[in-house]
C-alpha cells in the first residue's frame, strides 16, 4: 500500500492533520476571506484607506452597518474552506509520494 494511504489511515496522524487544517482555516483563511469580502463589495480603497471590515457574529455585517449578501458569504465561505483543505491535503499527498519514491532509491 502506498505511503500516503498508510499515513492518512493512521488515526493519530489524521487527527493531527485535521487540527492543522482547522488552525489554517481559522487563523489564515478566514481573515483573508473577510478581506476579500470587503474588497469584493467596497473595493481596495474602502479596505486599505477607510478601514471597512467584516464584524464578528451572524449575520455577517460590514463596519458600515450593511449586511453581507448571501451570495458573497457563501462563495467566500466555501472558498475559505475548500482551497486550504483540498490544496494542503493534495500537497501533503504529493510530498508523501515524492518522499516514498526518493527514499526507495
């Protein structure tokens, strides 16, 4: 069985990987998602010069008092989850496959 299959089926490693993905999504992807929401809605000037931000809590609102549209919330939310989760897992699998290939030589 390939190394990536063996490692990802190992429960402690899978739990550790899930914790790493959770941390990346919460501390990196979600703040970037909030920035993209402001840039998408108001533009770069509002974010960088006027200080418009996304306020915490549901429903999401901008610091201007306007609610975030459902479409923007869904698109950026799915992207903030899928891109890091799928991308980092794919990179892990590729790295494990390369490691296995080179360690056999």
